[in-house]
C-alpha cells in the first residue's frame, strides 16, 4: 500500500531550494502593486515551466493573474488542485528589523547567518521576509517536491494542478468571479489549500473546514446634541448604557449567544469530528500563559471553535481618559463579527439578530436617523451588515481526508486533524456548488508573525512541507 | 413690609449699561491669559471704585486675582456676598459668526443692529460675545443696580460684598486656597452665587444646592496582545463583553444604580423641596422635542436631579467602522462620573463601588497590571478615581432663602425655586465649614450658548437682573 518516503535533502539541495525561495521573497508582493504582482506571477510561472508543467495565467480586468500549472498524468482519472497565494499583507517597514523584501536568515538566537557559505544548514534557522510564511513557502515547497519526486523516479498518481492567487490578503475580491469564469480550470476533483500555520504544538495539521463570518455594526442614539449630564443625566437616555444592555442581551460572558433560536440550525459535530478533537494536543495552558489570561470563556479551545461566536470587535462613544467630559453622548457604536458554523448562513444570522432587536424594543433603521425618527421611537438602532459568507466542512471520513492523513502519517508527519479552523477563509467558494472535497494543509510555523513585522519561516517547516507534498503528489 | 420697585430704565440709561457691558466684553478673558485677565480685573475694580465702594484684589501666586468690592452700611450687622466670575470658556473662533471678544448686537432674526443710535432698544435683542452670559452679565448688572439704588435714594439694608473670581471656567483650582487664606473677606454671613442660566421656561430661578461629583475610570483586560477572534474567540475572554456586563451590573436603563447600599445615605427630599418641585414649570415635552429623544430614563427631570446619578461619559475598545478588525482587543475602558446628593461624599461612593467590584469577582489594581497580575486573576480592573467633591444644599425655608424669594416676587420676578442644580459647582466650599447659607441666582437666558460659539445675552435678562439686584440689595 503506502510506503514512507524518507527524504533527506543534501545541503546542496537545501541551498538550491533556499536560493529559489529568497529570489521569490525579494519581489514586493502587495496585491495593489500591479507591476510587482506581475513580476511575482511571472517568476512563479517560470518556476513551473522549468519543471516541465503546462502553465498559464487566468486573468480578469483589474485583478492580479491566477497562475495555473498543470502536471498531466496519462490515464489519470482525477485532478487534484493545490492552492496557495503569492501576495502578502501590507508592511510597516519601521517595525521590521530588516527590510521586508530583503530576505535575511537568522539563527534561533536572532543572529544573522551566512547560509550560502555555511557547511551545514540548521533546521532551526529562520528566513525573515514578508510572505516567508504566508504564503510563498508552500509555492517553493511544491516546486521542490516536484524535483524530489522526479529524482526518486516517481510520478503523481493523479493529475496535479497548482493554482496560485495574487490577492488573498486583499480579501480575494475576484475569487468568486474567477471561479465562475474558469470552471474548467478551477473545478477540479479535490482541493488542497496550502495556507496558514501548523498546529501550535508544532505538529503538522490538516483542517477540514473553516467557520463563516458576517460583520455587523450597531449604532444607538442618545440626545441629538451632547448634553451636560449634571443637568440631564438620569432623565435623557444614555446611549452607552442602552448599548451595553443591548450587547449583554445578545451574549453572555461565557461566549453563549442569547439570541432566540440562534443554535437551532447549528449541526452538532459528527462522531469523527469529536473523536479527532480528542486527539488534538492540549495547548490551552501554554496559551493562557502566552496571552496572560487568568480565565477563559468556554473551557476547551477546540470545542469553542465548533460553535458559532459573537465577537465584539470594538465599541466607541464619548471619550475616556483625559478627553472625557461630563456629558451624555449623542450615540454609541459597537462593531461585531459573527463566526458561523454549518448550516448557518449570513442570511439566517441576519434574520435572527433583527428579530432579537425587535423583540428587545429596538426600531431598526438602515441609515443615520433624522431628528423626527429619533424622537418618534424609544430605541432606535442603526443596523449595518458587512460582507459575509458561510462556513464549509469536508467530512473527516471522506476518501480525500482519510488518504491525505494516512499519507502524512506514513511520511512520518502524523497530522493533528482539525475539523475546522476557528477563523474564516472562503473555503465554501472552492467547495460549492459541487460539494467538492476541500482540505487544508498548512506548512508554516505557528509563530511565523504572519500579517505582522518580521514574518519568518522556520526551515524545518519548509523541509517538512516538501516531504509531505512528495507523499501527497505520489499517493493521493 | 416689602415694596415692589418698578424700574424702567430710560433708553439713555440702557445705553450707559450697554456701553459699560461692551467695554468689559471686549477684553479677552481666558484664565490662562494672565495679562488680559489682569486687564479684566482692573476694569471691574474701576467700575466699583467709580461707584464709591472700597475695592481690593485678593492675590495668590499663579492665580488670577479675586476682585472684592465692599459697600459698608453704618450699623449693619451682617455682610451678604454676591459672587460672579469674570473669566470665560476657551473659544474656537472659527465657529463664531463674529469675533468672540468683539461684542455685536443682533435682533431676534439674527441681523446686526446699531444699538448706539437706535431710538429704542428692543429687549429681545441679544449681545453676542464670550462671557456675555457666563458670567460678565451679573457683574455689569450689579454695578447698574447700585446706580439705580442710589438714583432712587435707597441704601442697602446690610453690608454688601462683591466677589469676582477669575478662573471659574478653569475649574477654580485656587478657590479653596483663597477661602483659607482670606477667611475675613471670604466668610460672609451669606452668599448669593450669580452664575448659570435662568429656568428653561424663561422665568427667573433661585437654586439652593448643587450635586457633588466624582469621576471614575475603569479599565478591564483581555489577552496581552490583540488576538485573531476567529482562532481564539469564545475561549479568550473578550474585555468589551466583560466591561458591558460590569457596567450593566452597576446601573439599569432607567438610571437606577444597582450598587449595593448605594442609596442608604441618600437623604430623602424635604417637604419644602418636594413642594417647590411641584411648582417648577413643566419643560419635559419641549426638551424631548429639542433633544429628539423618544423616551426618558426617570419620568420627571426635576425628580431625577434629586437622586444620585451614574453617567457613562465614554467607552472605548478596539475599533468601530472602517477601522474595525476581527480581533479580541487587549483592554476596554469606560469613563464614568457620579453625581452626588446629601449626604454622599466621594469617599462613601468610592467605598461602595469598590465593594461592588469585589463582590462581582473583580480584582482591583491601581496601575496598569503586568502580565503576571493579569494571568493570576480571572478578572482584573484598573480603578482610577478622579477629582470630586460633595453636594451642598441650603434649606428652602432658611431665612435667606425665604427673603430672597419674597423680594423677587415683590419685584415682579416670581422665581422658580430649584432645590438643587443637577450639575456640580463647588457650592460646598462657600457653605463649609460654617454651614453658611448659599443660594444661586442666575440671570442669563437659558439659550445663551454658554461654553459654546456665539454666546449671547438677551437684553431682557439683563434688565430683569438689574431689577432683582436692586430688590435684593435693598431688602436682604
């Protein structure tokens, strides 16, 4: 059946990988920087051309190209697509130790090292640059895995398709349109999404879903001009107090959402999901120390991620600190995001939230209310829904899920199996409408400072990634 | 007994008053602007010198002088002091129709009028300038009242002392020290405080007290760094939600304070205070329209002011609107001010609030807590108490109170009797330690834009003020 391939890259081979990696990392990659984004796309296309794959750009007006590289296997029935993205988060260069697009290798103590001339390459060294972890490492690892596969005289068992997006960090604004425009290319038989970090325990992981999300902005109103609270307090409604009571009517301190019927269409976890959670290494105590928190809302982190969440992202009204004045403010705002699980949708959540607001005596408006509207109702709330999308899940016992886990185990990288990410990625776009199996396979270290300054990739994570890709290319 | 003095100033006399008023208003009067503050003090001293009073400056290093003018009556047993202040609020000149220290007369339609050459002076005209209402009008009206008294061949019944402060709008930082340094001057037998506006119904008013105040800043803590709420929400405590629950544990939406024993040392209103409230003209419906509010907390505005209040002045955490990001913020802050009534003190309130916090499971710290402190306790709150002082009340049936009201009634200015202002002024400083009777007699129109741009005084209020001062000087 499955055979473990034990790869040990020579120092020369490692240097070749790092050479390709540092060249790619040296190209600035903000989605909004069109000339450099094109340079990234061209460089990646050249990497896969060089390896004999059939490459092309998918294009759309005003969007970075999607780079596609195909490895056709004569007689293969299925096509497995591997996804990564080549754009990166914006940078605040003043916060970086070295310039974000000048890759620098450092040892575990943080000292620069000359990897090109070193006799051995320590797997605990890290390469620092924007997108080292998120998300150029998988691109370089996939290319290197193709070389390894060839060197071992192996071939993929199915057709492979590599798909690299150029605006994921900008919110993938054209991804749905791309999927609609190129169904023949972007509707493979299965997807492996290579983005994000491995488990906090440093073990590799597979994830099988992601929570959906929908944003909500609530504004409640006090007097139409700020009033002296000595003269009018206790009589003129304080909008901050209205808002705190409104928030507390929606959610308790243990994370439970109090909105009527909110859990009615939440699918309970499957037996295989619950079983997988039991095997997730415990990290709660470490995280409590790292975050300096003396308590938690739900007891188990992984358990918490299986449920929908109501997070208050921000709240603002009047002034605090030195700017505070003794007045009743005119309005109070809260910004909320909901995390959704199967079978919730943004639409189902919107309906329940608005029913709740009405049941609590709130009059809903969509724009800033005028004085007449404010005077006509006891409680007016402006409700602004932001963008959103549903969750996605692939069953842990689907053939793709089971095979991928078995291949990783055989390659010596027994993965943590996460039924879902807590965060939201638009996995449903890849999954729908055909219910295509989609799994997530991240390779970056969990402490890679993704989205922040001094982003980095720990080299062992790169070698592990190459290992695992070889196993999947060969065995899936 | 008491005889009404019906004053009708001639147009010439009105012009003389307005001439003196505009000259005083033309001198910039920020407490921090020492040279101009000295010019104001000198001008006021000259006004009272000219009328034959004995004047002096009380001085203190770094503080504007207090101008004192004495009118000694041979054989009089008591000294009645009249207080006003000559400094004004800071200005944002860009918001003013005309420069703040260039007095301009306008008619009710807002058109400039040439009052110096008009054949008649409409009492609905308004004089626009910083401090026209707050608080130079009483100073000019007192000086004019002395002229009227003299012209009618009358003398005061008691010694009069005029006391004019120069840093009230800066928070009276030296008032307590002045009172301690000059007890012979600043401990008269009674005080009449002439500051603030008349009743919203346009009737004159007397007030007999003011609420005390104490400020409180609360900061509660989440994770020590902002976290992705998709990955950690429902497990890592959200500090905003902790804070909203804390606020809601302290106060309900009808203004009732839920802190244990909070009302225990609140003195119930006296029979005469309750009787006075029944005679306060109703303004609630007008105010609800003006403020565009569809409901109120307590039903009656005046009733609300007899109780202590907990006002949330501001709240801040994370971001709202376009800046909102899907994260769990590190802390959440609320700024609160309490309004106090007899016999509460800042100290009694502090003790009750801190007992409440402890009973709700909060660990109180005084500074920003370190990671170890945050990790060691389920709920940590930083408590910062701001400045505060107690309330003051003079009984409505005290001789000063009854006589002042009767004199105003006889002069045709039946006053609204307010047991207390809702706002806080340091009336207790004038009252303590000897329990000196202190009453408040404002003359400015309620819609004078005090503290804001286009501050103004309606001329009828000036004429009414002169009337009433004549009556009080003669009869008190």
